[in-house]
């Protein structure tokens, strides 16, 4: 079987809608050392930072128990970088890359997976090629116990030419990014995949803001399902998130779990013009830091 760009073996959460959206495969981040890249950081003090800049970090950085780190990287890399990332992949990862029908899909898989390994190596101080990545029965990746003494949790998503990664210690985390496409943001799709409360909220949004609201909802829902880690077995209609532009990003309710909203915190992200994104983590409060990964 050959894979289309954006689909992969081991379907990730949201793949049913991802099929309609031509959505991409989701992965999880990491990188090797500062010799491999430039890294940029900003602390997120607001729910959404308009025109957020991804600023230089201190010379040394750590991931504390009360932080979530978000990384942004470009999937468009030169041949020298591609060759270096390819060398970090396992035999199975290389086979997965080769199953993509189109070159763009193969290249994006290699970048997303290779950068994942490099960033994880920054946190674990292990060589990126030696890391053992596993996944649960729903396809959610994780580090094997022998590679993860510090309880590192991570999640990843890519769309268009960007990939985002989220990292935490000891708390579930999920992230999603989507290239905004107006033709996808229809009430018909919303009625098939959003909760009744979300559909009602979307209809109440002014028409000229509905595309933004649709993708706010979409990215927040997919981020939550990925954080839960149960794949499509977790019904999309059973929980609701906020979606109106300028409204605080939030998990509003989960059917059958009155305390769920208090256990999770969502942040709206601004990865770049033409994209919508969100990150969610359990057991707030926590601070959010945003980093840029630029390969040399």
C-alpha cells in the first residue's frame, strides 16, 4: 500500500475528519543539541499573543514540572538537512517514509520524525538515533521507559509547511495545527463532527468570522482527543470546546465527566498567517513557552 501525503499507518485521533480535510499525520517532537539548530523562545502570558514572536532562549533551558513547551519548525528543509535527519531514523521509520506515494509526504515524514528525535534528545541528553519510540494501540507515540526516566510526554501535529510539537513532564499533552481552508469550514462538516453545543455556537458567529471559529473548534477538539490518547474511540460529539474568535480557549464540557473542564487547560496558538492551532494539557496551572526550531 502506498500512503497519500497526510495519511499514515496507525491512524491518529481525528483522522476521520482529517480524511475530509486531507489532514496530515501527527507526530511528536524532539531535537539533538544546539549544534544542530537555532532555537527561539517566548513565554506566553496571554491566552493568545497577537503576532507572537518566537524569541531567543537563555543559553541553558530546562522543562520544569509546571511548564509546557511548544516547538515550531518548517517542514521545508534542504538536502543536507534531509540527509542528516534520515540518518537518525530507524529501519522501520525509513520504511514508513518510503511508503508515501509522493515525495512531499516522504520528505515531511522524515523532517517531522527526525526533528522529533533531535528535540527529545535535548530533554533526555540521549543521542537522537538511540531513542526508542513506541505507540499505544490507538497510535499515540511515546518514549520507551528506558529512554524516559523523567516522564517526558509529547505530541505533534503538522499541516501545510509547518510542524508543531508539545512537551511536558508527567502530564498528558496534545497539540494540533491546521492550514485554514475556507471551503472546508462548512456547517455540514460541523454538524457531522462537532457537538450540538458547538454547532449552535458556530451558527451564532457572524458569517465573516465563521471560518476562524470553525478552525478554532477543530484544532481544540483534535488537541484534546490526542491528549486523551484514545484515538477515534473517543466520540467527537461527547465534548465541547469554545470557538468564537476573541473568546478564551477552553474545554467547556465532557459528557459524563463534570470535572473534566477543570482538569484541562487549552491555549490558542498563532503559528503563522493562514494557520490555526491549539495545545492542551492536564492538571493546570502551568506556564506555556513557545520555541522555534531552525535547522542549519
